[in-house]
């Protein structure tokens, strides 16, 4: 298993971002695009789960999970194109930001269209309401729902991508997110567990746990954008599948923190004409500059995610 994983990942080599900490240069040459190694078994497991739901509860019941897997795959494909372009150019710039954003918006639009068709097939009105967890109320945004949904889908997918900056961080946080989804199948109540989030949770847990063996510090393989965008698609797609999209801001707080730290850094830099709010962004590099080890950062992020996932399970579900 170890040899096959390394072989798949070693098809290409990583080039460390010039804006990263100088000590990350020692990681240059570590195999990347290792996300391929867990995308394949994750998708096969997900397809088997969809087939089981289709047999037991009907094809229509399996479609939300089908579309969520599809969105994750779209993210993985975008990441693979980006990673491949970086290698061809022999630099750390693959797809341009507009190109990547356009592809992600297209994928998110297809995901929302598919989910809307499921509601239509069930005789339900179009989804225009967003549920606010912990408050217990929904607000109807009308057509603006789709604008908010697109921004949330693309934003969280990229936030998970930003989290993949030090050994084991994205894998560990996302593994805990997988536990959240699996547990939500039981905490949501009803006559029995909801199989869709249970299967999605199993896919995330299995993929991240298996990969973490090789990705934990010191990493022997990186997942690349291929893996992180795939995981990002599954995480935010899962929140929409639960019809509780804003809850991803809570159990996925660490992802959001990474993005917010970059936005604050850039905004502060421009407003102050060159001053920095953090020593380095995203936030995990700031903690590195403070002297935290990569293991400590991963441990803190994992604990924060576990606590907020528990809070989400107890008080945030519909």
C-alpha cells in the first residue's frame, strides 16, 4: 500500500511557494498530487453508498449525495488541471485566479442546478431560504439565495485549499469534519440515521485517515490542489446536503479563519501602505513565525474543530 501510494503521488514533484516560510524550502522535492490516491477509493466508496441508498430508499433519495460527490470531483479536476499547469510551467503559478474562479463557479452552478432538480422532482418549491443555525430560523432571500450559495460553495472550497499549507493540517481538520457528518446522521433525529451524511462522513474519514499516515509531519507526500479542492467540495457540499449551509462556518471555522486571515492581511497592507497585520498569512504561517511547530498548529486546529463540531451537533442541526 505504501509503495503504491508513493508511486501515484510521485508522478510529479512539488515546488514550494516563494511566499512561504524560508524553512519550507527543505520540503522541495516532496511528491505532490497525492490527492489522487484517496480520491479514487473515496469516489468508489461513495458510488457504492449511493447505489445502496438507491436500492433501499429509491434513486431520488441518493441524488443529493450523488451531486455532492460530483461537486467534489469537479474540485479535484480543477485542482489537477492547476497542479499540472504548475508542473508544465515549472513554477508555482498554474491556472490564473480568474480561470480557477470561473471553473469553480461553473461547478457550483451545476451543483445547485442538480439539487434544485431534486427538489422539483419531489414536488417541493425552489430553495430560496437559508437556515440560520443556533437561531433556529430561516430567511427567504429569493433569487439572491443562489448568489449567496455560489459564493459560499466557492469560498469554502478555496478555504479548504488554503488550509493545506503545513503537514497534516488539512487532512486532520477534514477528518474531524467527516466525523461531524457521520455523527449528524444520528443527531438529526428521525426514524433512523440519514444514510447520505453517514456515507459522506465515512468517505472523508477513510480518505483523510489513510492519507494522514503519509501526510503527517514530516510529510512524505502532499495532496496538492487536486486533493484539497476535492475535500473542499465534499465539505461544503455536505453542508448544503444537510440543508444547513451556514453551519460550515462553525464546524469548519478553521477553514474560514485561514481565508479571513488572508483577506485581513491584504486589506490592512493596502490601507496602511505596507504594514502587516500578521507576520505571514494564511494564519498557520503566522503561528509558525511565532515559533509554533507544525505538529502544535495541527493539534490546536484539530481541537478547535472537534469542539466546534460538537457544538454544531448539539445545537446547530435542524
